C-alpha cells in the first residue's frame, strides 16, 4: 500500500531567473529572491504543521469514535463469533458512522476480515501485523482508487468481569474495546473512511499560500527599491567623484553623512583625493623647478661655450698649420671635440626646455618629403656617402615644419650610423592618407628590453658605455618634433637584423610645393 501524501504546489514553479545587469537590478532581484525564499520557507513550514495538525486531529477523532462504538457494540457479541456475527457487527459500525462514512471489517484470531459493505477497501497487511504485534489500536494513511483514506485497526479485549479468559468460550459479556482493560479476546475490528474533507482543507491552505505569495512579493518590491536606492546613491556619488578625479579635478570632495560602510568608503575617497591633490601640487612644483633649472643652466652655459668655441677654432687652425708641438696638437683636438659636444648638448637642453614649456614654434609648409630627405643628406655630407642610401620612388606631399623634420631625419640617420652598421637605407612610401619614412640599418638591432625606452630622455641602451658620443636626447627630440608635426615615431627590429625607425606623417591634400 502507498502511504497517503498530499503535494505542496509551489507558487514559484518554473521560475528561472536570468542573470540581471546593473547593480540596481541585482539588488532588487536579490531582495525579492530573499523575500520569496523566506515566504516560501515560512509557508512550507506552516503548511506542514497545519497539515500534520489536521491529519492528527482526524486520526485521534476517528480512533475515539471507533472505540466508543465498539464499547457499545462489542459486549453484545458472542464469542467465538461466526462470520455472520462479524458481518452484523461491521454493518452496525457502518450505520453508526453517519457522515464519517465508515467502511468496517472484522476478523477473529487472525482470520480474514469480514465486511458487510462490498466497497470496503482491503485492510493493509502492514496494519494487520502492527495490530497483532502491538495489541493496541493502530492507524495508517493509505490511498485507494486515487483517494486518501485513513485505515484503523483496534483489538477487542475481555473486561475484568468476564468468566473464563483463557478459553475464550464464554458469552463474552465483558468484551471491551481497550487492550489495557483485560486480555485480548482475539477479535479485531478494522475501519476505513476517506479523507476527502481533510484533503480539501489542506488544498485550501495551499491555495491561500499561493494567493498570498504574489501580494507579498509585490509589497517586498517597495523596500527592495528603497534599499537599492539607499545603496546606489553613495555609489553613484563615488563614481562621479572618481570620474572628476580622473579628469584632473583633484579638488573634488564628497559629502559623507552617516556611519555605515559606504560613509567610511566615502571618507576614504576624500582622504585619497586630498593626498593626490597634495602630491600633484608638490610634483608640479618640483617639475617646474627642474625645468627652470635645466633651462637656466643651458642658458648660462651658452655664452662661455660660445667664447670657448671661438678659442678652439683658433687653436684648431694652429693645430692644422703644424706650428704646435705634437702633444699640444692632440690636446687641442680633444678639447675642440669636447667643446663641440658640450655645445650640442646645451642646444639640445634648450630645445627640450622649449618642448616642456609648450613654446616650440612650428612653421608649416607644403613640401615633398623626398626633397626634405635629399636636403638632409646633402647638408650632413651623406648624399654621396656609400654608407647611406635613399629610396625615394614616388612623390610624398606633406605639410610640415621643414626644419623640425630635418632634425628628425638627421638624428635618425646619425643614430643608425653610430649604433648600427651600414648601409643605412632611408625609404619614403605613401600609404593612403599617410606618408612613411623608414630608416633601416644592418646592425645587431635594439635589445628587446631597451625597445620601450629608446625615446626616453638620456636613455642609453648600453649602460656600461655612458660616454657613447651622444647626450641621450637625440631620439627624444626627434619624437617631440614628430608629434609637433602631427606624426608618430616608432622603433622596431627588422626580421633580417638591424633596427627600423618609422616616421609617419599625414599626407597633404594639396600638391607638393618646394621649400
């Protein structure tokens, strides 16, 4: 026999939440899910308690009613009873059940139960064994023909005034429906009745729970929205404050009312912004001081260097004429080279200071980039140098400052000759709305760890050779000049070996002119 169980229908059956987007939606959904879980848990616990109470009440009432009927009917039964006697007893019990609709059966000393009603459900074997083993009233919920039933089994005992309790052959005038009142008579009465009314009460509980779930969730939406708003408002303020900080408004501060975690986070944000502002002011002050110092030093050195250059020119003439001793001649040439190197470094520092002060003038002209490359090579004596090759197949119109592009090209070729190996190739190509100049050498290339820093000021890839013949500012100045002409300058290594520097400039819309 299957045990009788009543299903609990869930109001949230089939609900599959999708992953929400946005913090507000997630907070509201989480709040509603928590409310729904709490409501369902409470409803489930309440349902099971109420269901158990309803069924327990029905069982207790049925046992009491059956005992009452047996107390009134069993004393009139002759023991041992015949099948007709048992059938008559069950008929009386069925008639006395009234609205409960009893379906009774009876057995004597383990025999097959006898019933007066053909619609009586069969007595479960488990129930019969339980009554025989315990000698007490036993009940069991079962299901018959798709309906829930309550089956009862109650043994009948002799009363204390009975005659011979051992043989069980007396008239049985002392029979009683209580096993504790005397010894068992061997008569057992079984009764069953449907639990349709109790099932209807339980279904009403489920319906009420389902009907109350939707309004409960709707009411939970209001505090959910309020809670989400109270959480998101300071989060939005923090986001706007962070955006303003990122935009450079370091004086941004936020109100931090309250004493919760979000208020503590806001106060931490204000502390961070104050620290950033203080550090930024200090950094600007130090940077401005460093720039002024470099510019002032370079400016102060120009005059004595000019005088030294004039003197070294005279000494160079004397050295060239052979009037100086050999040792003096070597010293003069060394001093002349160092003075010229120092003069170039000072000029580079002056140029860098103008870049930092945003005071570098730009005078644009429409030119053919091939012309600029040719002039750069001619001015520096590379036009007929076998170490330098020019690849200029097509016109390349650009609008740039010729002097600054000449500085870029001169620095790139000089760097390739000094750090790479010839031949150095200068190639000009037009690619759509861009013009590219590549300077390629055949040297070992740039070390991978040095590539990100080749355009940094005073950076030298070979740290063991600080006196490499340059100031370390040439490539940095070249990149600054490229940016002033709306171009870019990049460095890479060629697959076949050697370094490749690429200058990219926007192509001019008009026809190329001349310088």
